[in-house]
């Protein structure tokens, strides 16, 4: 039996077109939504990256400031150390660099220093009174003044070195004894050692800096000049 369709073809086509339009519109909305979400995610990431970049710039600025402060501290520290060294040289009757230079200047040929120690100790000395004449009252005052102790700094040296023989050790002791800086130079020990199959004399000396020694600028310049010539 033949089917009779009472729905016009235009209506059917229109319904199909409407459904296609609705489908296209839904696809378009979905695409726009996806684009919007992607754009929003990108914006969020951009803001996060911008925040991290700002924090990083802030940290770099702080680090640069800390580096600048550290460099300033180093500069100040160097200046303070230089001032301290200069002050110590002014306060010390004999600067340690001059002591070491004088030791080096008096080394005989073939003798070398291995170790050098320096100890300072405050001691009390009693000086005799200069005025020995006068009345009984003045003599009693002189005796009281002579009994008052005076504090001075005693500097003791310990010297260790190597020499080819005891002759050079004796020469070194003689040179130090004749130098203006040293006093009471004595040999503590001298023993034979072998270094790379060569025999040497390892010696230990002790000495003192002359008490109340005050070097002049000419003495210091002469010692330094001799040290430069030796080196």
C-alpha cells in the first residue's frame, strides 16, 4: 500500500536546517568556551609568571644590595686591618716585620729558617735611683723611688733552622749577638737530620729583644734596605 506524506518537503528541509544550525551553534559555543578557558588559563599563567618575575627581581635587587654591602665591609675591613697593623707597629717598640728582617739579614750562607716564634711578657724591673747625694730625707725618698717597680715588655724569641754544620750555627749566633736588636742569644739544641740523603744540622735558638730598645727611623730603613738587597 502506498504511503502518502502530507508534510511538505520545504518544512522537512527547514527542520533539518534548523537542527544543523542548532548543532553548529552548540559547536561554536563549545569552541568559544574552550577558547575563553584557554585564554583565561594563559592570563592566569601570565600573572603567575609576572609575580614570580617581580619576586625574582626583588631578590636580585636585595642580593645586589647585600653584595654592595659586603664589598663595603671588605673595604672597611681592609682599611681597619691596615690601621691596626700601623697602630701595632707604632705601639710595638720593635715591629715584628723588622725582627724577622733582622733575623734574615744575619743568616750565614747556607743557613735557612724553619720556624720563628715570639712571646711577649710583662715583667717588673727595679731601676737604681740616679740621685745618691743629699740629706737623710732625700736619701729616704731616693730609696723609696728605687723600690718602686717599673713594668716593661720582655720579648722572647724561639728560632728553628737548618745549617750545613755547627760552624754556620755558631756564625749565626755570633751575628745575632752583634746585632742591635738581640740579646742573650743561646743555643738550645743542635741535632743531625737527613733530608733527601743530605745531612744537615737542625738547631734551636732562643734570644731576647734588648730591653727598652727603641729603633730610630734610620735603623728601620737600614734593616729593610738590607733585607731588600738580600732578597
